[in-house]
C-alpha cells in the first residue's frame, strides 16, 4: 500500500515519507521533480520554475542521503518513478543503501525504467530511443547479477491510458514494449541464456484502471493470459510461477474532475475494484490518487484518505476471503476473449513494423493514442459518454471541501528552487573536482563502446557527480531527440455538427477580416511532458480552421517567443500541468512585449488554482482554461473572441 509522494526538497519529502509509513503505508513510491527525471541540475535554464514542483529534486548523493534519512533501506520496498535517468537514480540509491550497511542483494523495489512510454505520454525522455533502450537493458542486466530482488523495469500501460489508449491499445502497446526490451536483453549477450528466465520473472508492470471496472477486470484477466503466452511461446519460460503477471496499479487520473471533485472519491473506489476483485488477476501493489488531484497537489490529509480507502477494502470487506469470483462467468470470458484477440492483432501489427521502437520513431503509436483521445473527448462533448457533474447532473450544492480552494491543495515550497541552487553550489564546492572529472571521463569512454554503463555510473555517484553532469555526458555521446507529436496525422473529430461548423465559420470570417488565415501557436514551456491536453487543443484548433503551430514539449519561453515572431501568429496558447505556470507564463508574456507583439494574446491551459489564474490575468494573460473547461469547441470559439478583442474587431 503506497502513496506516490515527494515534493519541494529531500528533507521535506523525507518527513512526508516517515509520516506516511507511520500511518500504515507499507512501501515507498517516490516522485521526482522534472529536472531530475529529464537529467538537469537546478541551475539549468530549462529547470527554472520546475524545481520541487511535481516531486523531489535529487541532484547528487547528498540529496539521497537526506531523502532516506532514518528509513532503513534494507527493510524497505521502494518504487521509483524514473525512466530516462533510471540508471543514475538506482546507482544513487544503491550507494546510499550501502552507506547504511545494506548489501545490494538485500534491496527490494522497482525502477520504472520504461522509456518507450515516455515518447508516447509522459515526455520525460532525454536521449534517442536506441540509446535509451541501451540504458534500460544495461540496468536490467546489472540487477539480475547484483540486485536479484530488485525489479529493474516496470512496463507502464498506466500512462498510455492517461494519453487516451483504449483497453486494447493499453494491452498491445505495453506488451509490445516488453517484447522490445526482452528481445534486446536476450540478444545483447550480457545475460547467460540459462538466466534469461530470471530476467522475465523480474519484469513487472504498472497499469491503469478506469471507472468502467468490469471492463478493467476483463482487461487484467486478458493481460494475465497474454503475458503467459508471450513468456511461454516467445521466450520458452516453462516455470508457471515465473510467467505470472506481476503488476502494480495507480488508478485513473484522467477521469478525475475539477467540477464536483467530491465525486472523485467514488470513482477512485470503483477503479480500485477493477484491479482487486479478480483474485487470479489481482494487483500486487495499489496506489491511489487523491480526490483533489484535478485541482492541484494533494495535501498529506488527502493522501491519507486515499490510503484509508485501500485499508477499508483490505481489512473491513470480505474481498480476500474467496477464490476468483469470475471463474466460470461466460460474460467475463467473452469480454476477455474479445480483448485478447484485439490486442494480439495490434501486437502483430507493431511487430510487423519492426517492433515498438520503430513504431515510436515512425509516429504510429503516438498518432494512434492522439486519435483515441480525440474520440474520447468527442464522446464527452456530445454527451454520449456521461461524466457526472461535468456534462450531466451539473446542478450542485456548494461543497465544503472546496469552500476555500486556496487551502484545498498543497502548495510547493516557494523557496525550493533557491534552496536547491544553494545546496548544489555547496556540493560542488566541497567535492573532489578531479575525481568527478575522472569519473565522467570514464563514463564518456564507456558510452563510446558497448560495455554495461552501470559500473561507470556508480563511479560517478561515489565521486560526487550531479544528475545534470551524468546526463550531460550521455547527451554529448548519444545526442538529443524530439519525439513525434501525433498531431499531424488523420485524427480529430469526425463530426461535431453545428457547433464545429459555427466556430469554423467564425474562424473563417475573422481570418478574412485580418487578411490571412488565423495562426495559433500551442506551446509547452518548461519540462512538463504531459502533452495530452496540448495535443487535443492543437487537433481541435486545426479542425475548426486554425493554422496550428505545435512543436512539441520542452521549450524555453525564449523559443516560444521566437516561434511566435517567426510564424507571425495571432494567439499563443500555453499548456502547463507541472505547477510552474507562475514562473514560466509571465516570461512568455514579457518576451512577446519585448519582441513588439503586444497585440498577440496569450491564453493558458492546465491545472491552475483560482488565485493563480487571477494573478496571471493581472499579468496580461487573456484567458485561463482548467480541466472543468471540457468543451474544446467552445474553448476554440472563446480563443477567436480573444483574438478579435486583441485586434479591436
């Protein structure tokens, strides 16, 4: 039983971990901030405004010592949501544990280490796919020999569902990723053939569970069947226990609403049932979001509420007293058969392309997810898919939970970035600079060849290198990468009816008045890689007649301003979900003014508390959209109004 936690600083996160453990949590699930996830130190330009926002900043071994102070790592099961820099964080963890007296073969836990889904949904990749896969498989090979209790990779279908995946796509794309990784390990020569079964049984999965809990139950039973077949038929694993699907769950956040957020409590409970009711397909670990996640960062009390939901299910209900209650159900079996067949067809399609990495590079996987998400949005907007409190049953009494929105969420420490910068400066000043230089040189040489990079990485940790320095060497050796956005393909609304037509006419009329087609720049400043919302806005803007400029994630404010100037745009739309809007948005607004584009309005979308929205509008932002603004067509109509007002039409 876990809650996903970490924020502001290593010391504050350590205090949070210890409080949660005292309340009955049985493992740790560490959230790292975006600079740590993408391999930047706090003093890098892209890290500005992002330090400590969505997780804990970790720049060096000193931070990890503080993060796990007084927590015995030999007795702890620790899950780390880290991918591009997974090798670096595991090396930091191992060294910190050894300093406590723990041996590597005593350590239990999981590094997420699934880089493929980063190109599709979360966006915290750092290197090109092939180089990233090398890091993933090197880590797997190292742990099999040195950390046999550690789960070296956590194949994540969770984020695929958040990006709009159907159950079939979630099954197929996750299993295609597992096949790509296992093929690479099998063919890489680092693991003896007689130990390959050890690799297979250390693979774990991280899945999602939506509110359609019967379908989710069937999805998990299908997952169990498909994984068993892959392990047996493709990899020859004859031990049935080694073929068991081992998975943990974070239930769906995509469906949590800002409107009537109290409804999220029952959504979370139903989603939990989808991965616990079927004994033969039951999750091994569950972590739940909080009721107010669509509003901002949950407080400790909100996390406690989610933990209590699990405890009531486990200890008060009779869930654990029975064998699988679905065995023999022809309804369940028929749905499972349907999902298995659909997923197998999709897996075969990806394999025919050359596997998951090729399907990422070609843009196929991303385009498929953007299309599925667009269809989901259309069903909600048309009312075909009911979301209580959003598009039906909207009348409500005022909620005491949100009577004071400014205190209904946790606020990240505003001094976190300054403290991280000071800590980084002190760390660099007190280390042996020559030892760091030598360790990084060793890493550079190892990256040129084919040797496993873990030993060189451990040397960097012990010498006192930083996250940004380790990643910087690998960026130098492997290059950087910008993943396909999935927006340019044939996706979008198939209909939309009168509402779409009306906005299309409005765009056309305004374009004619301004003497050229309306151009809308969708930008994602900072390190926030959750691009699902930005993609859907870009797709809908294109569908109503805008010329859309969308360059993908991870841009500096200066790059966004430069694009606005070069493309001569009529409006800039910024999407931020990481909480860095108060730092990054004003930089874009000021940059446009300095470039002479005072008449180009800026609109903002994301998880923006009311107080912040008011501040942004005072700073010159024309409009702020949050998750309650689910009607994308209406949003596009409003953007046209914003453009007309800015141009005095």
